[in-house]
C-alpha cells in the first residue's frame, strides 16, 4: 500500500524533472523483456535514431519532410535533427520555468512556413513572479534550410497565468482549416480546486482555436494579437474556446479524416481518449473517463460528452497521445490510433469509432519497454517516432 500511494502521488506529474525519481519510475514500472504484443497481426519494435537528448517533450517534423524534425527539451532547448546525416544542432534556447510539468512544451509550423518562415511555441515563463503559459510566434531566418536557421522576432499571442506548476497541457497544432489549436490543462493541483474544467470564462481546462494571422474569415479583435475564427462556438464562452472540460490534454492530433483526437491525463483511476468537437463539454471535473468524479456518485451528465476509450491505473498512470498510423512500413497497423503511457512504458493502438461516439472497448498491445514515453512524432509519409524522456533516446517505430 505504501508503494501504491507513492506511485499515485508521482503520477500527478506527467513530466518528471528529477533524475532519481525518473530512475525509480523506470525500475518500478518497466520489465526487462522486449516487446511481447498480444495481437499477432500487429507487432512492432523500437529502433533508436538519436540518443543523449533527455527530457524531450515534443517531436515535430518539418512540413513535407521524412528526414528532418525538431525536438523540444523541457529545460528550454529547441533542436533540429537530421535523420540522413545523423546530426543535430541547437536552434533556440529559452529561459523557462521547469518545476513539475512546466518547461518548453509545444511547437507548430505555420501552414505557410515555407514561404513566411513563421513558427509557434508554447513555453512556461516567469512574468513578474507569476507562472505563465505563453504562446508566441517566431520567424525562422532560413525556412528553406532549418540547419542554418535561427528563430527571432517573437510576437506574444497568449499568456495564461497558471495557478500551479502541473496540468499546463502543452501541445499546439494547426488543423486543416488553417487555425491554431491549443490544449491547456486545468492549471492543477488535485481535484481541479479552482473548478477551471467547467468554467468557460477561463482559458484553462480547454481546447482553444485561434487565427494567429488574421485571415479574412475571422473576426478581428483590436485588443488581441490574433483573431477568432468566425465559426468558433457562440455559447457565452470566451471566444477563443473550442471545447471545455479537459483535465490535462497531453498531446492531441488530427486523424486523416480531420477529427481531433485528444489524450487527456486522468487523476485517480482513469486515463481517456476523446474525439473533441466544437462546442462540446468533456466532463472534467464532474467526471473522470466514463465515471463520476465530483460528486463520486449520481453526478449530472447532462450536456457532457463521453470519451471513446479509457483505461484504468491498473494498466498505466499517465497517457501520452499519438497519431493515427498512415505509413507503409507496418501495413497491419494502418488506420490504428497509436498512443502510449508515460509511466507504464507501453504502446497500444485502437480503432477509432466511425461515428465518433461509440465506445471502444478493445486495444492492441504493441509492446512494453523500459522507457518514459513523453511524446510521439509523425513524418510526412506517416511513419511514427517516440521519445524516451528519461534517457533521451528517440526511436522510430518499425515492424518486428
């Protein structure tokens, strides 16, 4: 019971900054054997492609590239990686807060990056003694050659005060609609004490959608350095909000059909995956997964949307969202949504329901490794990569 209590406490922290805690987690939760998939038709291995870059929080491939990607390190270093030359170099070093789940958290290329060189970064910063989650725009000096580039001309878009150092979310990504999606957690600590998950008047606990470049089909706002998509929800919420009721979305992505797939880290018992739609409420902290949380029984579910999949803390402790696999190296994995668990060290896959609402009850076990799975990356051709936060190894997921 003592060990379980310690584990439950540590599982609150998705990103573990302390090396000795990291090593203890590896010892507790990872076996010594290699991948042993439960589904004979889908088998994978992990092939190291880079080593020695600890605390990776994000992998983002350059638009159209299968060879070059950027890696974010929690302590504030943004690096380029080239798979052909096996080389890496530093692009940017930011002064960031690093307690608990703070740090350099998210990165996105503009849809028109090749012509305008614009990129977007989410990081944690101290502003006059306050913990701030900042989303800002930068410009690459050589968008045609990332290895020669430097990022400059920061333009701050959003700053959100974080009440605690955990549940900061982090991921940012452009949708096919050209708008920037931003996943913010509820701000911490336990139980959502500020009730941010169900408060549409705060940016915390939400999925945001903004237009950072002021397109014509957006509503201009002279008081903000971005505009609001004209079809954002009009429900009396803050205009930036696309959906509410999230606890700590740790990675989201868009399926080939355009659906937004969000992995939301749970608290006491359940981790969940949701297909997030405009104007919907995903339940935190009234519910955790499919179950009542506050109150623990007989909670009102009116207006709340179920996740499509959940797993318990008997399986894992902290979900890391991934991607729908659409590559060619693992044909048997085609069309599966691939995700992992930061503490459990395993990777699994599910088939997303066609209607977006049907509950998924089965998953495919792709294997378990002695790693802390902090993020996935996807190349232009749809091949998947995964990072070990602890040892700093980046792997390609390949067929066994």
